[in-house]
């Protein structure tokens, strides 16, 4: 049984047409080509950065707005008879794709990696001291809730909020977590962290170039992003250290109409503490699908964030999620 919302009166694909650049007209309605055909509408078209802003119109994330690269329009379909952009606008959209859909790869430097490891070790020590002195969760003898409850502890949410706010990282923490939960591939909030992790020597970056100049401006510059990553890793390691869990049992389930391929490097790997969630993904496609269910023991050194301490992971989605750092050459709880 799926843990996710769906529409039992789903309209057939025959009532829609494949997405193209000409569909980029504000007000057009369509849907994703996911298994539940999530309905969307276009609310803005940003030619300067090659993003179309869509609004999710149903299910858990209803009302969320995502900035989607122009070139991903093929992942959507639109209602028959939708309004079409003029030829001159379509040409502008095409030129934006040509400008921004360009590959960027940033390898890791091992010297940078060693520096990052030492810094995160210091962050873990600092976070552990803070938790010992200020945590309401651990002061009450807190223990991790059962994974199948799929709900973290509000006292840990507040511990993390307070800790990050005291570090001057509260706004970044909230924005990053909310974006990751909604869609880590929309816009460039998460992409910026992916690039900084490569500069830190932690995970190579494999993706596309930065589109929006604001991605690394002001409070989102490299230094602030680096501080957030280091503080987050340190807090999570200290938290699980106090919980007596140096390794975590995690799951990943998937189903696809095509072949199952090796894990690609998207910097972050989403897994779950819950077998029920993994099985929901395993059963997500129709008859004849390829399916995979993986369980792994993962060291906490790979964990950036989890539902236990992250309030945003306990709101519209109840996935008991853990976000891991990708490790080239290692087994991933992912496809």
C-alpha cells in the first residue's frame, strides 16, 4: 500500500500532449510524468536564468513552487488545447537552453578533503558540548523514536533550530531543509551546496553550470554555505554519538518501467529508516516494472540530515528520511 496521496480518478494520458518549449505560457496547466501524474500550472517564465516556475496543484506538496530548467519540459505533459508561446518567444527559450544546459564537473582535491574532515571533527566536538549543556532532548533522557512511527522529536527540532540560530545559520538551515524536502533539484539552493561540497573535497560535483548569479551572493556565499554544511555534519554526528548509533540501518526502494541502472552522483542520496516507506517506492510502478529494495548499514559520517532533528521532514511528507553524502565506488542505498 502506498503512503503517498494519489487521485483515483486520474485522467488518461490521451487528454494531454507532451511538453515542449512552446507550452511555457503563464496559466497553462499540465502534470508531471510521475506515476501519479502530479498536476501543475505555470506561474512564471524566467528567460534570464532559463527557469520556468511551476506550482504543484495537488497531493502533499500542493502550493509549492519549483523553478524547473527549461530543458526538463519533456518530463511534463500539458492539457490538449493549451495556449502556445509565439515563435519569437520559443526561440528565446531555445537560446536559454543552449546557454545554460552545459555540463560542469568539479573533482575533489584530497588535501581539501583532509582539511574538511578535520574541521567537521572540530564541529562534532563543539556540537557535542553544546548538546550536553543545552539540549532539552538529551536532558530528558531522549531516545530515538521507532522508525515506523516516521516522526521525529520536537525537542530535537528545537535543539537544531537553536544551535543553528546561535551560529548565524538559522535562515539558511530552514530554507535549505524546506527546499530539499520539496524538490532538491528545483532552483539552485541545493545545487549551491553540491558545488561547495566539491570545493571542500567531500563529494565531486557532476551537473550543470550555475544559472542564477544570486546563487553565491550575500548570506548564500561560499563561506556561509560551507559553515552550514560543517555545522550540520557536526551536529548530526554528535547527536547519533549520544544516541549510541555509530551506524544506521537504512533502506531504499524503487520501481521503474525501464532498466535499473547504477547509482549516479547527485551529491546527496535519499534513504529511509522505514521499511514501509521503502516498500511503498518498491511497489510504486505498474505491472512488469523493474524493482529493487536495498538495505545498508551506513556510518553516520555520511549523514547530512535526518527526519529525527529536521522539522521540515515531518510536515507534508512522512518518509523517515536520511540524506547521505554520495561516495563514488561505494554501494549506495539508491538506484
